[in-house]
C-alpha cells in the first residue's frame, strides 16, 4: 500500500472519530421509546414495566422525567391501562384458585 493511501485512511479514521458526539450515546431515540410503550400497551403488558423491561423503563424516565410522563407522551391513558392490568391480574388469580380447588 502506498504511503499517501495510509495517510488518507488515517485522516478518514480521525475524522470519523471526531464527528462522534461526546458523552453517552443515545441508546434509543424518544420516538422509539414512545413506539415501544405503545406496543406494550397494545399487547396489554404495560404493567410492571420496571421489572419486565427495566431498560425501556429507565430510558423513558431519563428522556421524559417520569414513567407517567412517558406514557402520557405516548398517548396512552395510564389510569385505564393500570385498571385493565389489575382486572387481568384478579382474573388470573381467580382462575388459579379454581384450578387448585376444582
């Protein structure tokens, strides 16, 4: 390889590393976080996100301040989502008890 080719490659590598922003890289864009929240809501799995999807939960809190604010920004009615989750939880427990005693 020619010397001038090596110099050009070196300059290109330096330029690429200089273009990178300082600090921690953004792991998920805000729009992606909101899309994931909407997806989990559509699946009915928005309950216990801090345990089931801690990375998404933490990223949402970093970007929007609180989990509730992230859910609101996603256009999800958090109170209704929580009520639906509680209802499903109670139904699951009832079925489990019936299976044990029946």
